[in-house]
C-alpha cells in the first residue's frame, strides 16, 4: 500500500511538472531528430491535447530525451474527450515509450490487449446545393440533395503499418428512382462503394501510402482533392517532399479532362512545401496522360498529356488569420491560355474545430479555375464540374463553418462569378452540409 501511494504521488508530481522539466537542460538526446514521435506530438499540440514549453512551442531544433517525451505522452493519456484520431496517436506513442512511462509510474498495458486492433470512425452527412448557370446553351438551375453514411475502419498491422479504408453509402434525396449523380461510379441510387482502401507505413518522418488512397495537392486541393490508385511517399521534417504515382479516374468530376474521356489516366506528381513557419511556400509539377485526350471530339486540345506547374505562397499573420495565393498552368495542349491556367487567393479567419462547441471559421477567396489546369478541385461552391461550363469559372467564394455541438459541424459556401469562356454568362452556386462525426 505504501509503495502504491508513493508511486501515485511520484507520477502526479512528474506529470504535473512536465512542462517545466521539458524545458530544462539535459545532456541526453536519445530520441532521433527525425523520429515520427516529434510530428505526432506536434499534431497533438495543434489539436490542443498537450502543451509544449512554457511559451507554448515545440523547439524543433532541440532533441528530446525519451523521458521528456514520455512525460508529454503521460499528460496526453490523462486528457479526456480527445478525438478518435488523437486517441489512436496517443496509443501508438504509449506503446513506443511504454518502458519510460512505466518508470514514471504510468501503467501501459500491452497495446494489442488494451485496445481493439481495429478502430472505427465515420460520419453521417446531409448535403444540399443549388447551381445556376445563366446562358442560352443549355445552362439553367439545378438542385441536389444527398445523404451519406460513412464508415472508416483502421487496423494496426504492426508498429509501422496501418491498413485503412472508407466505405460510403449514398442516397440521393432529390431522386426517386435509380439515378444518382453524387460520386457513385455506377450511377446507382442507394449505393455502397469502397471509396478508399490502402496501407500506410510510417518510418520516422517518412510516410508511405499504397493502394486506393486519398490525395489532396499541397495547394489546399486547388488542383486535386480526390483519390488515386497507386503509391505515395512523403518525407522531410519541415520541408515536405511528396512523390505520387498511379491512376486517376478522369470522370465527370474532372471538369475539362472529363469531357474528353471517362477512362482512368496515368498520374504522377512531385510537390515540395514548407508550412512550418509564418511564411509558407510550395512548388509542384503534375503529369497526366491519356490517349483519349487527343482522340476526343474536342481534339483541338492536340495532346494526350497534361503538364501542370504550380507555385504558392502564404503568410500566417496571427494564429487565427492567414492568407495564401496559388497559381498553376498547364504547359500542354493548344487551348487558349485562359483555359489552361488557374489561381486562387484566399483569406482565412479562425477555423471550426469539430470537437469544440461554438468554434467557427470564415474564408473569403477569389478563384479563377481554367478547366484544363485543374483535375478535381476541392472547392465545393466553385467546383467546375457542378456548374458544368466547359471552359471553367472565375469569381468569389465565401465559406462559413460552425460547430453546433461536439462532433456536429455545419458548413455554408457561396460562389458568385462568371464563366471563363464568356464574361457575360453568370455562374453561381449555394452549397451547404451538416455533418455528424463519430
């Protein structure tokens, strides 16, 4: 009993003093500078689960000892109401530093016995949007309603590899028959599809993804926010380098290229970016190849490839306010340059956190999205495929998000602009969704 009491008191003192101990000088540096644990702890700090030094920072240029790392992990283990993703990260850190935690008096059972090897997260979502393209060539108004139920299982393979998947059930609330325009590749209403299925390996600061995997370009998704079937390697601590290669489904979600083919295209890219400081930057090149591009009815494109260069910069004025700008141009094809370039300038204030009731985020942006410069942009309101003009759109997009209660997030987006092909043609879209996460 006496030993138990002493152990409990020791744990309370060590864990409670972790923030000051963490800052103290220590001659030992036995956690490698490129260890995955640094990025994991930084993510937990970003999510508000743990704090760093007294000034709230994690001094990346100074290595931590394993005991200093264990002290931070112990504090994270004591937190309640963390997200499923953060809980999985804490469990992984606890398994890695179990001996040090045990020496601190924090009991860590065998991870495989304590935690179910397969974790399930997901969401239920209602989405509504109204499009309007005002022209005399078939444009008009359309309204869509979509209900989605999503499951995302994650299975730990070993200390480095995790198997992940996403299973989606769609139903189109605006249809009474079997027509579904909401991402179901078979055009079936009330459909189930495996949206993702891939393995992820983490070795220090290197991440490897293999399979049918999610892919969002470093520009925040201006060029592509979808999935590819292939492989991706991301490495680097502050300056991140991402090399990706595989097959991309060039369908009706891909505005210009989708008009020329409905078959999968060969895709490859290299991206370099640094978001670790107030000033951020990125550069990249995206390659797409499909013989149908040159054989399609709109073969004036006169090429079977796309080569999209991009650059971007940003600045974090405060922790709650930042601006960024990105530019991209397709160097292939013979269409007018206005259809082969894209840019986006946006300002962001705060950001809605699905775990924090009352949190919100606001965005104002100007988008110019040439149809042959982007593959499948993330912008729901300014998404070209939804507005359906062949050349692309340009205009203002405004976004608001609000967390009504823990894990209940509402989003409203509004786009107002013109078609790139004809400045006299108006294009607008109102988009909204309500998400329930679990």
